[in-house]
C-alpha cells in the first residue's frame, strides 16, 4: 500500500501549529500533547481521519525539546509514519527517534536561541535606543524572530526530505560553535555600549571624555565573567540595570 504524499497545505498547517507546541504541558510527559497536536494534520493526511491506537500511542509518549527544533523532529516523524503506512522498512521506530534526538536538540536550541540570538538582538536594540531611535524595539523583534521563523520552516522541510540524514546536516551546520560566536559578539557589543554611554555621559556633564576610561576595569570584569561562563543574557540585564541606576543617581 502506497502512502499518500503530504501536501504543502498540510505542511503549512503543521508549521503554524508549531507555535502552539507549549500550549499544553503536563508533569508526566511534558510537551507530548503539544507535539501530537503539531503532527496531527500530517497523520490525518497519511492515515485518514480515524487514527489507530498504535499511531496515537506513538505520538503521545514523553516528549520535551526546544520549541524551535520541534518542527524538524515533526518532519522526520511524519516521513517515518508515511513509510510505515506504505509497508516500507524503517531503520528506527518514530518514537525511538524522538527519544534519541530531543535532548541534544534541546541543548543546541537553548544555547543558540536563548543564549546567543536573543541577547545579541537585545543588545543591538539597546545600542539603537541609546541613540534615541524609536525603532529599537522593532529591530529587536525582527532580529530575534526572523531566525527562528526561518528555522522552524526549514527544519520541517529538512526533516521530511532528508529523514535521519537531517541529523548529519544539523551537525555540519556547527550550531554550538555558532552559539559561541554569537555570545562573543554580544560581549564585545556590551563593551562598545559601555564605552559609548560613558563618553556621552561625560559630554553631557561637561566632563572630559578621558574619564570614560574609568569604566575600563568594568569592561574587563565583564570579559572575565564571560570567560567564566556567565550567560550573555545575564550580562545584558546587569548592564541595563546598572545604567538605569546610574541615571537615577546622577
């Protein structure tokens, strides 16, 4: 029996449902209901409206990963279900595949998006805000949302087209290394922001800009904290709160 190919309209429905992955959590299986809701249009496209108990049970087992990597896992899972329905042999069960990749993908997603993209986007927004630009929040939202919107869609298609080979493709992208580079860029921009605001503050108070070098030890402190593994997001929050405190005092 040949399984029907999933239409692009169904892929689009799966893509939009990925935004609701975390709409339902439970203590026992965490994101399993959200994942089942995510792949349900694809499963119905393969098996019809009435899903067998075996198919449903495969999709409601324990599941927990980074929400931006979930479409990638969903694409591969749907392709495996398609092959199973067609009577083809699969090298690994869909449920076993999910258990194999969800933890590594969760770690990569946390490092890349929460620890890399988001702090960098926030800091660029702060730099624009320091210039008095009202576009700062818009730029932050664009810089943060565009990467994950693209990653969701590309991951869904990649997982479906390449199936298990998608894991090798993700490895070749060296996402952990990219996360480290983004964190390093954030740290450098924190130093730039500190220096700029120091000199602007000195000019506003009619003080020589040379006094701005007084903050050099603070910049070195931030570099040391980053080297010790302090997250970029924490450094951004620390910088922001410190600047607000200084503004209130002076």
